[in-house]
C-alpha cells in the first residue's frame, strides 16, 4: 500500500514501517514497545528524507525540536517530535491511502440512520454515529465503484446529523483513506491502534479500554451543547457497535439514554466469523468483551498447576463428565472436590482441541456457580442446598502429575471415555472448580434396597424449595436435575432453612443435607441483568437419544419435553425464562424416587401422589406447586417420619 505522509504535531504514533522495516521514535524504542502503527512503502515527506540523509553516519543526532534514531536493522531513519513523556513521541501522520482497501466494496450501509445518544453531563449531549470508512475521491475511479455506492467525506458532511455540528472521527483501522485537510472546521480525526490478531476477532480488552479512554479524554474538547463521535472500521459495524456499546455500558450513569433503539444496521454480523459481541436494544443484556477476557476476569486468579497443587494429598478421582474429571483432594486436612475442565481457548487444527468446550460455555457455569453459592447468605432469598464453591481458578501448564495416577487408577477400575490428560501440551488451559465435599450422589444411594419414604420425601422437598429460591432470586432453571446431580450427606442441623421473598421456611432435615450440582445446561440472570445460559439447540443429539435402560430413557424424555415447552412457549429460544422446565424435572425426580428398589411397594403410592400432582396441576413455577394445598398437606402428613433414616442411609 502506498501511503503519503506529512508530519504535524498532535497525535501519538508508536512506530512506522517502511520498505519492510520498522522504525521507532527514540522514546518508544527506549521503552521496548514495538507495536505496529501503520504500513508504509513510500514516503515523500521532504523533511524526513532530508533528515535521514543528514544522519547517514548512523549517529544519534538532533536539530531543534526533532529527534531521530537509527534502527539497527537498516540504514534508514524515523523522525518525530519528542515530548516530555518517556514512552511517547508526538507527531501526526497525515496519510492518503492510494490503493483499494480490502473488503470496502462488500455490501454495507454507508452510515447509520440514527444517532446513539448519551448525556454525560446535564448541559451536554454526546452522540455516536457509526459509518463505514470514507475514501478519497481519487480511489473510486480505480475501484470502479458506482456513484450511488461511493462514500467520501463530502457525502459524510452532507448528512443531516453532521451538518452544522462539531465532532471527532474515531478511526478503528490501520490506515486513513482521506486527507486531514478535507475535514471541515471543528472536526478532528483520531486513529486508534488496532490490537486484534485478524479482521474477524472482536476487540480485545486493551482496544476496548483505549476506545473508552479516548472518548472520555475527547469529551473535554467540547464545550456545552452537542458533540458527535463518528466511529468507523473499513467496512461493517461489528467492531464499531461492539465498542460503542462497551462505552455506554462502562459509563455507569443514569443520565445516559438507555432506551434508545440502536440502528439495526449495527446488527450486521455476517462478516464477523468469530465475533461474539452482539448489539440489541440498550435495555437488554450486552456482552462487551470477548468470552476469554470475561472468563479470565470472572475466575478468582490465573495460576500454574504447580502453585495450585501445593500441599495437596490423598487425591482420588471420583468421576467424569464430557471432558471434565472430578477429584477428591485433601488439602490442609480438609477435603475438597475439584472439577477440572480443559477448554478450547483458541481456534486450532487440532480435532481434540476443537471438540472441547469454549470459554463462552465455561463462563456461564462459573457465573452461575458463584451466584448460587452466595444464596447461602441471602437476605430476601436464601438456600444452603446449592453446593458451596470455594474457588474457581484459571490454570495453565502441563497437567499436574499428582492427578495422573488417580486418573489411570479410575480408568482401570471403571473405564473412561475422556482423553488422557497427560497428552495435553503445556499450552493447554483449564478451569478448576473447588467445591465443598457434598457426599455421594442420590443415584448412588438409590441402589440400596431399603424403605426410604422419609428420605424420598425430604430429598424431594429440599430440592424443590432450593430451586424455588433460585427461581425467585435469579430466574434460574437447572435443566438437568437428575439424581446424579443431587448429592446427599449427613446434615449438620436438625432443620434446613430456606428464605423465599423474605419468608422463612424450615424443613426437618432428618439428618439429610441435599446439595445441587452441575450447572452446565442451566439458565440464570445475575442481579445486573446479565444472562447466562446454554443454547441446547446447538446439541440436537440431546433430544434424539434413546436407551434400553428405563431410567435413562425417562431422562431423555425430559429433554424432549423441555424442547417442546421452549418451542411452543418461547419460539425455540433457550435464553428465555421458562420455569415449567423445572417442574418437569421435579416430576422426573419424584418418579425415580418411587421406582424399583428405592421404595417398598406399599410406599410407592405416597410418592406417586407427588408425581400425579405435578402431572395434573397447572402450576406456572415451583413456588406455585409448593404453595398448593397438596404440597403443604403432604409435608404435614410426613413431617415426623425419618428418625431412623441415618441408620438406614449409611451416611458417615
């Protein structure tokens, strides 16, 4: 690309590349920051040519206010006007791109049709206007662009939103395709240095922060009245919309207009192969960072395996899920349960890596686990029946050797469908969840032949009240509430307490504490409105699975019933809140508790009453069911049963 430069004074430039070589202003070179700013093949700035010629000896020289430094790799020089700051060199590169910019001709609206309005100060309004990159008129002839599709600064300044106003153009590209002299009085252009690996990547955290800082800094350039920030990439509105929404969300001020419908043209994302950002109405959930950045921020810390393992001992593998391995670990004489999940943090050609969950999937599980763990101490809504999350850490490096032997032992005894973790390289990353030891699963206990009517009823109602609390607090749906995801252990107290809408409910524990685990498929809304969920439509096999085992087939039937509910009531959108899915799982749980060996025949009818009530009742959510006369009568009828359950249940 041929870019012509003329140096002036008011914009930061980190370096310049010319003829395949990179040149650094003295201050930047001293700091070691060699971040590319722009590509240059041809430069006719007379002052640079003259000064480079004077400095041919290779010695560092200065004349008046200019400083230059020879790059060790070449005999050419870069010049700039040094300022007081060690890591900056101030000069402005006015450039005109002389060749066709890649992807500019793709079909895309030239400008947004609406301004996105904010009011950061009582007497001041600011507007964002998304556009595509305006080009110099001379480029259009070489590109053979029809007149109706051309877009230059002339077209821009004729726009009704622009005429008569001052503003700043924020350029997200690596080039400028128009001359500074073409800007009207009262307008400036600022180039933000790109930090992405390729054109399909969403903005990084650094880019997002630079954009926010730049807008905040430039606000001071305006007086009272109205100012316009015009934002453009080469083509399309994905990165543009991402950064605008990032700013609106980060500026936590009630004066911002939050019900403005953003131009639908910002929704164009057909060219954003990997962009995870989306823009909707401002009163909906906004994702303004890519999932890897969000996951890193949400985890408690990022550490190596060596630091995490520390003084752990007595490590035993308990089980596994899809790619996840679960270990019981003793640390400082206290047992913890670790769930270790390797995840895909980048696109690769490795088939195994690409089958792993991505950071977006783990992001929901981490956020939901943290929120539900905090319900233990809620004021309006509380429950101790969600497994306590001790920590969640992002771990990197070669898989810990202390975990490999327990893994091999488990495979030898029970088999394994997971990849041997010793095969992962040192670049693999993991999320490690540390949970309290909640005991063994209900599925494990159901294998014993004993009359457990008390245990059946108390397990069911502890679970029901817990999910009712989470529904009220976070619009929570577990969506996978089978007996394998309920842990049972000896209760510390005789009473298990719940708080629902401020009302306290106390159930006799009969020595049993239920803990709900595994939020992989769950749906939840945080207090700030952030939505976390798994789009189960992306896993169609979940709804077509069959099994010869009756209890497994019953579980698969629940997945299919959930899909029918979501399709009929919410147009197939799994992000919707549909509390009836939890009623389906409670019906499943009651059915399983009444089956086969878990109860004697004379007691099955008792639990079947619950099954029939859930099947026949027109409940909207779990709280409706629990408030019903049937549920209250059932609790009253059986509240004294179960003094013997500790002995029968073999809970240590």
